[in-house]
């Protein structure tokens, strides 16, 4: 057991857990943030993608002892709140608009990989978008609508 | 899916502390290091072999980070990630083949975490940087409480998934010689561009005896097709996914040594390679496919270098 301190979506958290517990389990079980999904549990599918200090990683492959002091961003942190209620991130809007989500299992991971791509200055170029989500599998959409949605959020034509 | 086991882990803040944790690590009761975790975390569900029983986290060890140029070599800390390699101006200038290899590994999520030290220590025959390290004659600086030593790449992988590391030893740094005008080419053949384990992976390197000294990145040798074709020296050819470990193919190297990249030499080298390797059938590919594709890929590299 150890005590681990880090920030999740801008809020400081402290958890007591074995150092080898997966960040995925910490988020879902210890912190109740079930937006992050488990697909394969072995780094292949990207459903569990979160950002650690801005970089996308598979949270099923990260032990909690390695995120001490880090900033974690999960899908729950994308929408912001206003007096009128939650306001979706541009990417979430674009996924809705372009039909980028079907069953939704891959969506949180796709959104986070795409968020990191946009944050690092990525544009609406299809090849670059496909590389940015190459570690995220989707068995429903055939990817085209996801790529289109990210391009729209990046300022491309809708 | 079985629940992942959560083995006890120590999180030392310095190299001497890590050595102390590893001091009683033995073959029967190992302390398993974790760097980026992209290999070892897959094992904690226990679905692939025994999960580790006790562990030591390397991520806080600053001594194992950084990329530097030192006395004719690029020195990579064992914890250097693929993303760091891809972004490093030192690597892009001096080790373009390693940058190319890093770009083929997994996808962004894996490249942000996976380390070159982990690739080497994991000792998979399909590890994509390993043929590059062999072809560049890299050396591993390893250490423990008992002291430090260097192990050359061609003595590092000793058997299937086994390295020359003692149970208490860590890879500290990888030294890759530069500046002799050496040319290197890399090629990976997988099922798709991202997230694919190699069916075959090759790295070829040579020094062009007649080329401009110290250049190291001039290609092709005869860009116009009518200049003199150079003579190759100190040729090294290394492959992954064709044996129980990454290997140098010395019979094929001998065909290329003191030769020029002509069509006749390319044919002879491809034939020698097909005869020299003994790959196996497995879930990713067949022995026959691997043999044919390795020979074709080598042929293509020689052709590109010869500019014909
Ligand atoms: C989805 C996915 C795709 C992948 N694709 C590829 C690919 O295309 N090509 C490829 O080659 N690999 C691939 N891999 C495997 C893996 O990402 C690489 O081998 C990576 O370099 C491992 O580094 P790591 O730091 O994550 O290792 P870890 O998992 O932390 O460690 C791996 C092994 O090395 C030991 N170790 C680590 N660092 C040291 C050290 N400094 N000293 C001593 N021992 C050490 C550990 O004890 C462990 O046994 C993939 C993995 C996944 C999950
Ligand atoms: S659940 Fe982590 S990559 Fe699939
Ligand atoms: S929407 Fe179902 S997996 Fe992508």
C-alpha cells in the first residue's frame, strides 16, 4: 500500500492503493470516474486512453505509483459547466454532429487522443488525424465519421 | 479477464536506492524492474506466463534519462521513450534509422511510455529497435551494487527472451557510436502500419569507403545513376523475428563486405540471406513468408543504395 497524490481534471486527489494498481482501476474503482473504459486490458485498443501531463497513454498499462505528481485528464474533464448547465467540448459537439459515436465504448479514448492532437496544434489533415488515433480501435463506425468529426473540431469544413 | 495481480513495488528515488532493492534479486526469486510498463503491465493479469512477484519502479531514476553526445557516441538513457527519440534533434541528426524504428512501434500511447531500455531488456525476438542496435554496434552500460560493466549488443541477447543481464543488474545507458560515415537503413514488415508486431524487421549498415568521410547520411551513393558506385566496408546486417533472438547474419554480411551495391551483389546477398535464416511458423506469419520477404527487403535496400 502507498499513498499517491496527483491531479485529475484539475482537482488534487490522494488515494491509498497498492503502487501496482492500474491507473485505469484507480480512476474507475477508487475515484468513481467510469467514463474511462476498459477494452482489452493490454494496450491494444486505446479505450482506456487518458492524458498524463498532456500526453495520451493507455491507463491499463500505467501503475499508479508512476503518476505521482502528474496531471491526469479524463473524458469527464472535457465538458465545462456554465450557469445553464454543462457545455460540451468542441470535439464532443463534433462527434455528435458527425455521428462519430455508435456503441460508445471507444469514444472516451478517441476523444482524449483527439484532444491531445488538437492541443498540440494538430489541424484537419486526414493523414495526421489517422496517425493520432492509430492506437484507438473502433469496431462500429469504420473510422470515417470519427476522422471527420476531429477534422471539424480542428476547424475543417463540416 | 482475470483480475490483475498487484505485486508489491518499491519506488526508489535514486540509483543507489534502486541497486539496494535489487541486491537480493535472484533467478529463483527475481525483483522485476518496471520502466514504461508496456511489456510488464501486460503480464500482471497472469494470462501470459507468471506475473512478477515483486517489483522495482525505475521511473524516478534521473540517472537513467537523457540523450547526449559523448566521445564519438550518442548516449541514450535507458528510460528514453520512443516519443523522446522521435523528437530528439540529436537522434534525428545522428541516428535516423533509430528514429524510423521508434516511429513504427505501437502507436502514440505506446511511444509515449515505452522505453528503449525496456525493449532491450524484454528481449523479444520481434523488438524493433534491437536490429538497429546490432547494426550500429551499440553497447549497453549496465550496473548493480557490484559495479558497472559494458556489454556489446552482439553479446546481449543470449537465448529466447534472455539477456546477459544478471538478476540484480539494470541497463543504465546505451552507447551508439557515430561519426564514421556509417549509413544505416531500417525496414519493418508488419500487418498494418500501427500497433503491429513485426513479421520481419531488418537493419543494414555499412561504411562507404569512397564516400565523403564523416557524412553518415548521404544517400543514394550514385544519385544520378552514372557516378561511381562505392565500395562497402564493415557491413552489418541484423534481423528480428527470424530466430529465437535478434541476430546478425554474418554469412550475408560477408557477401556484401568489400562489394558494391550492384544488381549482381543484391541478388547474391538476397540468396545468401534466404539460406542463412531459419525462421519459424507462428501466429503472425510463416517461415516461408519470412524468408522470402526478408530477402526481398534486403534486395530493395541494396538497390535503393545503389541508385539503380
Ligand atoms: C499495444 C502494444 C504494441 C507494441 N508494439 C511494439 C512494436 O511495434 N515493436 C516493439 O518492439 N515493441 C512493441 N511493444 C512492446 C513494448 O512496447 C516495447 O518492448 C517497449 O520498448 C518496452 O519498454 P517499457 O519501458 O514499456 O518496458 P517495461 O514493460 O517497463 O519492461 C520490459 C522488461 O524490461 C525490463 N526492464 C525495463 N527497463 C529495464 C532496465 N533499465 N534495466 C533492466 N531491465 C529493465 C523489465 O523488468 C521487463 O522485464 C508493444 C507493446 C504493446 C502493449
Ligand atoms: S483497455 Fe487499455 S488499451 Fe485496451
Ligand atoms: S463506437 Fe463502438 S467501438 Fe467505436
